[in-house]
C-alpha cells in the first residue's frame, strides 16, 4: 500500500467517524479528515 493510499484511508476513516455522534474535545474529526485528504491529494507534488 502506498503512502498516498494510506493517507486517503485515514481521511475516510476520520470523516466517517465525524459523521457519528461522538463527542471530541478540542479537535474536529471532520477538519482533521479533510486535512489528511488534502495531504493525500498533494502527496505526489510534495514528494515529486
């Protein structure tokens, strides 16, 4: 599994958890998932 696929997998898991009624203190799972998705999308340009 490539690093990009692993980052996308983490993003999907975090976004799915954000949809559940789980209380988290101080951290937004949706924003963290979006950040991982953006990192995965930009990974080829970062490591290019």
